[in-house]
């Protein structure tokens, strides 16, 4: 089968980019001919993309290109003409490639994989300025609540009109979690849930918890990830269990502010910011952790980092609202705490620190359940079945008529 994967490739590589690499490799291992089309704002698939469309981080240029990127449209047309794919798999597109690409797919069966809220939220996080999770459908409220300014709101009217009509052309929409599927459904987009996969531990991985209580965070250092909540909760933990340590793995625009906050809280000797680490180094961090902490403020769409920890036998302390609740079994593979609740997070971290490293493990059966459900091989098999079914039916999904009026508030 000839499969064209189309996705943005952001400068700060994260779980979405890793997933595309895993999917491409898995499809190729299954015998498919797979080509990758990306934006050029990041590394373009670490230099492996077959087609690269112009993309930029320039705010001025994005004002226009995020509505309709003519370079992406031209590149996609070239790929369709040269490669002649039997199916197109679209992942991220809103940041660089633009929704305009959805309108040039023609009659080629197309799948859209949704792993965030960008299709239904102009800031992509459904997180209000006060840190609360938005439960309102997008529209004028995005401006009146202060999520975006007037210029942004006006610019997004044609952008989201193009996005809605483009998504309506897609044959199959798949969501990365039941949480995202429900959010899409509330916005009038029919989708099915297909949980994303994670690779299992490497042959070199060893689970060897640190001598002292050690907590690890892995991910972007952005506001929605809740790092300020984590630092304040950890300060309370250290007051109760002074030998506790925290290692923050990742990079992002919040790092400098977070380092200042860590110093203000007197955590200089207890917290280490490691910066970005490669996969082998991340495994070593997880191997020594008593628990992975994922304190997201937003409703995490899925939370690949929790899955990566669980399949390596590392318990997870995560936010209760969002996709983490679909992967973290309370009291078995970890614990869930209310999003943004410093006191609750500190209490859970303190309990882990006092329980001892011998309790920092997950029952093998729980590890096996998650590993099987989220294996790359099983995921690729399910995706290929979707591709095959679309080749037998070209009737596209549409926005449900009874709900389309609501989304037209944009």
C-alpha cells in the first residue's frame, strides 16, 4: 500500500513527532511504501522527509500562512502527483501546513489523526487564562474570556471556516483518546478512538530506583504542563521529606522562569533541570525514579510520557482530568490528582517518598496490559485495517448536521 503521511514538524520535537516516526517505521516494516511530507520549520523528520513545504516560526508570516499556506498546497499537490498514494494520513497541520491542505486531497481516501485540541480551540489547549479548563465551544467567548485578542479572533474566522470545511472532507477522523473523541464530538466532529502507541523498554533498560526519593518530570516546559504547580508542591514535599529530589527533563520557553522560581523556593540543591535528553538518557532517568510526575494544568489529550513510564514499571502521579485517566490505574500504576491542586500533589509525592523505594513498582500484570494495548505493532495493524476499509468505501464523514450550526459560531 502506498501511504503518504502529512504532518507539521515543529522545532521543539515532542510526542507527536515521535509518533509519526514510529508509525512510518511500523508501516514500512509491514511492507507498505510510505512517504513523509512535513513543514520545514523544524527538522523535517530529522532530515528524512520526502517532501518539505516551507514553514516558519515568524509570527508575522504565520499570520497569513496559518490561514492558507500556498507552499504547503503546492508541495502536497506535487507529492500526490508523483507518489500517487492510495491513502493519505494527516496528523498535525494547523501550525505550519495550514487547513488549506485538506482541500487538495481530492478523492484519495484520507485519515485525520487528532492528538490535540487545535481543531476546536484557537490556542490548542482549552485552558483559560486563569488556569481553568474551558468547557465552552469555541466562538466569541474565546475573545471575551481573554484567551485571544481581537486581531487573533478576526484572523481565525476564515482560518477555522477553512478548517471546518476541510475536516468535513476527511473520510475518517481518529482521536488519540476517549477524552479527545468526546471533545471533538461536542464540537460536531465524528471520530473514533485509537490510542497512540509507545515503544517498549530497550534491551539496556534496567529498573533501579534511586537510594533517595526521586521524582522525574519529562516533557515540554510550557505553562499548560503545570511545572509551577510541580515546583510548589515539591517544596512542600521537601519540607516533609528533606531527602527528596526532583529532576526536570525537557526544554521550553518556561525554563528560565521556572529556574528562578526554584531558587526562590529554596530548591537549588533538590531540583535539577537537565535540558533535552535523548531516548537512552530518558530511560536512565526513568529507571532510577520512584515516580514520574505529570502535573498538567490542561486536560492532557493522552499523555505519552505516562505510557512510557508505565511500560518500564515506573509509577505515575498525574492530573486526573484528561487522557491520563485512561492509562493510569489508580492505586495500581500510579495515582491521579486534581489538575492544578498543589496540596493534593504534595500529599501524593510525600506519600511516595515515605513509602520507600521497594514500593516504587507496578504489578507485572498492569504493565503487560498497558504494553499490549499500546504496542506499536498492534497500533500499526489497526491503522492498516482502517486504510483497507477506506479503500472499499470512499463516502466521507461529515460534520453532523444538527451540530454544524454551533461550530459556525466562528
